[in-house]
C-alpha cells in the first residue's frame, strides 16, 4: 500500500457524464495499488460510478490523503475553496480547455499517478484571499477566493465609484466597471484579460487591476500579499462582489470590501519536470509562428 497516500478521493466536473470512464479507470488503477478510493457524492451521481465508497466534500477533507480533480480550472477552483481548510493536496487532470491548474493530461493520467504514489512529484503551496463585507459597521458576509475577488457593476451600464486603501493608506478613487483583486494564481485569468501582469505562483503579492477605468492613468498595481486591501463602494446602482467568478454577494453603497490573505494554503502536486514557464508557452501560444 502507498504509505504516502492511503486514501485517494476522486472528484469530477459536475454534470459531466463523460468524466465517468476516465474516473472509473483511475479508481480501478488506485484499487490495484491497494489505495482506498472515495468518490465525491455529486460526481458519483452524475457519472453513475457506484462501485466505490461515496463521500461528501467534508468527509473527503477529513479522510482523504490526496484528492484528484478531473475537470477544468473551474472545477479545481471550486474544490480548492471547499477543501483548503483541510490541507488535502490536490492533483488536477485536465478535462477542460486551458488547464492552468489542471496540468496532468488525460493521456498521461495513470502514468503520472503511479509516479505521484511513489513519491515522485513537485509540491507547491498557493495562498487564497479571505474577503469580508462590512455594512454599517457589521460584517455581513465572508468568503474566500483562490483566483480573485472582483467588485463589479451588475446589469446596469453605469460605472461604479470606489475608493481603495492599502494598509490604511489611501491609494486612489476610481470610476470604472469594477476592480479585480487577484492572487498570483488568478493573474492568468480575468486579471490578465483586463490588462494585468502575470505573477509567478511563488510571488508573495496581490495585484489590483481596474476594469475599464474612466481615467486611462488608472493602472494595475501589485502589493504585498500580507497587506490589507479595503475598498469603499461610494456609488453604484447595481454592484456585487464575485469570488472566482462562481459565487457572488450583492453590494450596497457605502459597503466596505476587505481583502486579506487567508491563513490557509492550497497544496498542488505537479508531475516531475513541471515548468510554469513551459505551461505558459503552451497555453498562451508564445513563440508560435503566425
């Protein structure tokens, strides 16, 4: 039996029956190597895989030594937020499109898992953001984000107005479609498409990226990850804050959005030879001839 990972949880992209075949192959592969296998409950229901024990995400956090996520980056973001408090390392098998976080190819899945079970892998710790919404002096909502927290306008076309403070110091006021507060992990997501820089995952930094600012001199800025970022929403007809683009909370004028680094980390396991720069070249098609 693998001494490193005695119990392995398998989690697939929700409502994707096509995940069933590779998930079943991986489950049998792990069983042959005397690993205990848990299949996440919604994954089991959507794929019809019923030959292995089923567990909730909470049970997986308490019982699993490793979680393998079959899906795309959106699936990994959701699972990272759900399991970050349990310190369960994650491996991502890419069944989506880009795959910045799910870097194991479906073709190499079994070979890579054999190496990981043998202890041949690279471990990487990445931080999350802890977000608090304060209204009239009271905390009304708390959430975490692995990629980014985005303050943005809602369905209306009008700009929102906000003020930004870092560690109690006033930075700027801004009229824009919104503001992205991104981790290094999220720097290749919405922040990148809005003109932000790519941050290497090992950087201890958070980047603030305006979305379509009214003043063109409003530029992205990177701050220390230990900083406390406070955003005061001055004016908005319809605004909200999004967490990894998957959950949101409706905002009101004079709300404070307070963003800090979370005390917990997400541990990602990569195959030996994994290179962040090689991944960027592949995903962003750098150096390709037109």
